[in-house]
C-alpha cells in the first residue's frame, strides 16, 4: 500500500480494496518503525488521524466521497494546525500550539484527507539541506549520509521513504523543488498567490508559496486543485478561478515549445546531472515538443537579489517573535530589553539569526537604496527576462539543482556555498512563476530532477508536460532500497 | 540613490549595532565569528552593485498586484482566551512583561 500513488489509493478506497483506517494504520506503523533513520517527522498525530480515517470511511461507504477522501498525508510543520504543535523547525515555536488552521490545512481536511503528522524542515524554512532544524537533520532515504534538500526536506524524505503518499511543502527559493529533486519525487511550486498563505508561518512574504509534493504529476494535480483558490484572509491571494488541473494531463505534447536557457546549462552544472537532463529533454522532443535555446541574461543577478530580498523580508516578519504573546521566552529576564534580546538569542538558530542580521542591515538607514531598492529593481529585470522568453516558448526547462544530494555536513559551515545550491530555483520565486521538479534519472544511485517553469498561472501546462514525461519514463516509480521496500 | 560603492565589509562594531536593532543578543565570544560570516554574505550580495538598474522601477510584487482593500467592518470574533492560553505569562487578560517603569 505504501508504494501507491494518491490516485491509486483513491481508486482502492472507492473499490473497497482497503479502508482509509487500514491505510492510515499501515503508514503510522511504517513511520513508527522506520522514521528513526530519516527523522522526517517532528510530530505524528495517531489518534486524530485514525478518527479522520474513520470519518472518511463513513463518507466512502455513504458514497459521499471526493477524489481525496481518506487519503493520508503529512503537512510541513510550517502550516498552523489547530491543537497540534506547529514548530516551524524552531526552538522559538517548540511550545506553540496554534488556535487555528492554515487555509491549506483547512482545505485539504475539507477534501477528506487524513493528516498523519507534521514534517521536519529547516528552521523557518531557511536552508537548502534540512540541517538547520531544532529537531535535528533529516536524512535522505536514498543515502542516509546525504541531505534530503531543504527546506521541505521532511516532506520530501517521508514521501520518498514510503511513509506517506504526499505532503504539503512551501517554496520561497526552491524549498519544494530542490528536496523533491534530491529525494526523487515530484513537487510543484505554483504561481505566487495561487494558494493562500494564511496560517503558513511567514518567511519572505513576496516569495513564499505553498505547493504539493508527491510521487507523480497526477497526484500533484489532484492536490493542487484542493489547495488552490482565493482566500479573502490573505490579501496577496489571487482571485481567479481554479481550473481542473487533471483535465489536460494526457494532452499530447506536439507543438509544445520548450525553452532551454543557456545560463542553466553552463559551468556549474555537474556533467552527469546534465546528461540526465539532456536525456529527459530528448524524451520530450520524441513526444513532439520542440527545444529552443533561450537566454535569461540577468541570471547572474539572481543569487545576490534573492539574498537581499528574502533576508530583508524575513527580518521584518520575524520581529514578531518577542517572547510576549506566544512561543519561547527566556528564563528570568532582567528587564524588557533583556527579555527580547535573550529570547531571540536563545530561540533562533544560527542561520535564522544570520538572515535577520543581513536583512536588518539591508533595511537600515543609509543602506536601503543600495540594497533593498536595488534588489527590487534587479528583481524586475529578472522577471522581465522570463516574460520575454515566454513570448517565444511555452515552458522553460533545465536542471533543478547543479547535482544530486550532497553529504550531510558538507556545506553546513559555509552559508555562501549553501546559497549557491539554489542557483536554478531562486529566479522562479523572484518572478512569481510556477515551477516543478520531476524525477529525471539517477547519478551514482541518487536522484536528479528536471525543472519545468511555466507562465504565470499555467500550472496545468507544467503538470501536463510532467505527466506525459512520466507516462513514458519510470524514474518517478523508483524507490530507495533502504526502508522504502520494507 | 546612494553611492553605489557600498562598503565591501562590515566590522564587529557594526554587527553589534545591527544586532541591537534586530533585538538579538550576541555573546561576546561569538561576535567575531558572526562578523566573519555576515561579511562573506555581504561580499556576495554586493556583486549586485555592478548591475545597471538605471530607470528601472522597483518591483514589490511579481504580478504587479496592488494592495486589495475591504470594507472597514469587524469580521473577526473575539478569541482573547484562546490566544492568551498560549502566552508565556498573562494576568487578568493582560500579557505580562518585566517591569518597565521603576
């Protein structure tokens, strides 16, 4: 059961091959037995999960079921869950039990899904390796000496290890796509504003976006349909109808124009990963797509632009953690200033503190124009490069990451080296575009991902391209041997 | 627009000033290490200064969306008890902090 996709499980539930309670029990047992080696969950909710599964079975029996009724999944621990601790991977929120649900959680619950637990993540979603968690690093199920990627590393590892068929994630600079690539699963970051950010702990508000992580594009389509939609409680949520994302999954790729940015295939891309991407592109070409070389001339501005905008917004967003209304408070504060400064010293980890400091610097008097304003100008240049490309092509493709998963500890002492890992994913967030990572091969036994980037709100075209690719290839069906086949 | 030749580095005094603004205490023996790493990050982001952004309008939202407004009406119910139940210290409906006025 644990190797089945969401679509397969949904069919099995409707055809009474098994019940939601049976699937839920099976996966909870796998988590209890196997997750010690991956550390992909921070919290599991056995009792609540079994209660939701029983309710789902009643709906299935009554013939009142939707496509996701009874499907178990996990939420990244960045999404507020009423009555269930939401830590965001931080000591600061280790004791935080939200009094409300995130819109994503509410919508997926209303669709009948069963929440098994909350997945591990880099603290406040800041990281590319899942090593910045107060709850310890997550290990990659394909090689437990390697990182699973980040920041949605727990969600990616849990899906890859067969602990859960799908999980929610968030992506501010690649945090869905990069761990999806490293763990051999399929992940989608939708257009900025497509999914409500309400109840999703804020990192960089002009970049943050939630999305689905699963084994197939079809599953991502099913989940996105439930997650997407306007939320009047999030002023950046876009008021635009949600299409049927499954309707065009099978559409042939004839006539599809795929742009290959020359900047994504140059120096920096590891040769074996590049070979996998070329083979994947060849498959798309065989199906009738045409490959067109394009250019994103301002690509070299992406990393510095992102690492000004994201920390600047983070320093503002994280000012709310002051030890007064919720979350961690230091012991025996001498005075109010001591309460603030020591709570934040003790409650935040090193990377979070670094980003708050960089952001505070970039926004401080005398530096605003040179940093934040300059970065916002560069951000426009980066977005406009994409818009110009999309006049020539329908989809942009390239690698998700420069190479497969790197070793635990390999880059954790060098923040700038870690930042360079995100070179192909950051621009998509700056431009607000939808992006996907699709399993596209193995290098030394570790997965690599093909990144697909679409026009604003063209998630359906990405899902269609990825689905057709998955109909012709089997990379997405490969599972790691450790635990995954137990 | 300020001078584009932004300082390439940052010294420990500036780090302590920034940390004060950010309300984060940095232990004395850690200032040097933090300064070193922040200097590395700033050196990387400073490469942006070479970009020509003359006459480029800053972009705050990738969809060029503007702030949506709603009618100024009460929409939320009062949930003070639920919110205060998760606070570190409360008394009579108030959040407690160390004494501010002696």
